[in-house]
């Protein structure tokens, strides 16, 4: 088995499989390969990002706010990375949240919060200032949600990553026009680091990597 380290606890195996080093078992049907859990890019947009060659150097001691945790597919791998940090994971839907709780019971670095991410003041008594905000929410107001949470919780010089789904913002508009509008708006609130397509793994999606403006 040929291993190439990407960042802390994230590896490329045999030049074709992204995986996180983990002392835990599987969570969503992924393969366990020795000490590694396969990180399937078609199931996780963050994995797709790494597979496409864009790397965010997520530190093992970072405090992370995760918006849109669902049942915990991506959170499970992010928890492998920030093994000395903490993830505050927000999810609004009760059904996936119940599955997510199984993961949170297993991992001490995950704090599950059943709340509406569009109302960050409701969990401001739980979540502290964080180094990194990750958002994957398929809602029309997803940009506003990201901005509001950053105002509440993102540290100075903190970073954020939002996965933008064009069809959720406007199902009738050309995705490029939607993305152009998103980038223009985010550029007013943050320093834009990078952005790009998530295809072929996720259609009509882009990632936008930002840093808090001083």
C-alpha cells in the first residue's frame, strides 16, 4: 500500500483513494483499509475538494463550526483530522440528527446541536469562537447563513469553506450567474482565497474558501 500524506491524518492511498487515518470503525458504509477509512468524494464535498487537488491545511487542534451536519458523513472524517480539536456540529432535521448522535457518542471531539443554522444566536451560548467554519446547506439563503454565523463565531484571521449549490439558490438561473453573484457578495464580507467547481463529483456545485476580513 502506497501512502502519500496530504494534511494531518489525510492520505492518498495508491494514488487513487482519499482516506483519513482513524482509530474508529466505519460510519456510512465506507471501506476500512488497515488504519484508514476511505473518504468517498461522491459522498463528501470536502473529500471531492481534496481529490481535485485543492488542499486546506486543517490543523489538528482547530475549533470548527460545521453547519449542515446531516447524518455525519463528512463530520466523521473531519473529526479524524481535528483529533485534538473540537467540532460544533449544527443540524436542523431530526431524522438525520438521530443517526448523527451515534457518531457523536463515539467521538469526544464532536458536540451535536439540533438547531436552525439561520438563527446562530440560539446556540451562541454553546459555541465559542472558532478557527474554521464549514457549511454545506442546500437552502436559498445559504450565503446569508454563512455570513451570519461568521459574524457570531469566526475568529480574526479565521477561515471558512462554503459548498454552494446553485440549484438551491435559484433553480431557474444559469449556475454560472448564480456563482458569480455568490462570489461578488462573499467578496464584500470576506477575503476570497480560492473557489472552484466540484464536478465531476457534485454537479452545479462550487467551493468557496474565505478568510475573515480585518
